[in-house]
């Protein structure tokens, strides 16, 4: 069982929380905490054995926490996700392979694509593929059809695995902190379209990828994880795109693992990540 607590900091919080768990007969097997002194904000992630009455435990913890506390207790149920794609296969293929071998820490319910290109690979892994074309439609019409496809599913997260359409604030607001995107640059550099072309023209010596939660501000949501690789003047923009695919795949995989294992807190436009 994983317990996440975010609240205003004060002296004695860890002791009070530990006392509640001891009274409930729970041994702490892992504990990570952080205090943002500038914000006077306390973040705690701890693991214990499963409690037989989660509601009772939640009520007992709330008695010793500040009134503004955000408390989440996860019993270890596998996360349910829907993946959205366009034409690039590399991130989706990695997700489907991990899902097939049960190493994703989640279950893929369906894939939604705005082009039919990736239907075949989904069929091979027996994952439902739903084509929702954006052509000859307004953004509102397109997103309404996506919502209709999503409606039968109870998805914990929506993964944008190289989904190359900008979602509207109205759509995003339906899934706060539940949409994860992989952006093909080391943000905040090269926001928006064609970041590898931008990087090539700028003559950078590093390219990277960023996984982040999606907000109304394009490519500026809370960052979950990032990584870079070195490049040189000998690479073309096309070479950078090829090199970038591997790092995009690994960064998205790392971000999903962190989120699915309850290791990421979001506060304002920043994250606190208790890495493995």
C-alpha cells in the first residue's frame, strides 16, 4: 500500500503520521519526504502493508494532518490507460510490448489514432484501435468524437505517445493531471512543432526529450522527467530525428513508471519526483 501526503509543513508531521500507522498495526517499509521551504510545503510518500480498512485509515490520518492536506492511499491496483497516437510507432510499440509482457505497471485499454497507420500493430497485440480522423472537422468536432471513444473506459491516464495534435483547454480540463505527453526536445527549449529542425538550425550539441503533464500552456506543463544525448555538426536534421526516437521512448517509459508507481507529486507547475 502506498500513501501520498501533500500539505502545509509543520513540526511533528512525520511523528504524527508514524503514530497513526503504528496504532493501526502498520509497519513502514519505505519512506521518502521533502519540504519545499520556499512554499512551506510538505511531501511524503510511504509504503506499508495493506490495511484492511482504507477508509478508517484515511480518517485517522486526516485527524493529524493540516486542513489543506491532499491524501491519497493506493492499494496497488494496476493503472488503466488509453494511448493516443498519430503515425510514429516507436513509443507505442514500446508500450504495447511492455503491456504484453506485463511489465508496464498498467493495462492498455485502447489506442486512439487520428491516422490509420498504427492500427496493424495494435491488432497484432490484440489491443482495440479506434480511428478518429481530424480531417475536415473542427477541433471541437474532433475532440467530441475522441471523448465519445473514451467514455466507455475508466482510464486513470491518457498517454500522448507522439500524438501530434494540440488539445484544447476544454478537453484538457476534463482530465486534470491525467494526460502525459512526450515532447521531442529538452524543454523549455524548442517548444511547439519541428523541434529537431529548430535544434539543427541552432547548432545545438545536445538534443533531448521531455515527458510532462499536459496543461493549457503548450509544452509547458509540469515536467516529470527529461534526458539528453550528445549530437554534433555532422548530423542532419533527419539524423537528429532518428537519434531522438530512442530517447523519446526511454523518457516516456521512465515517466510512466514513475507516475504509475505513485512517485510523482504535482504542486503548481512543478513536480516533486521520488525516483527509484
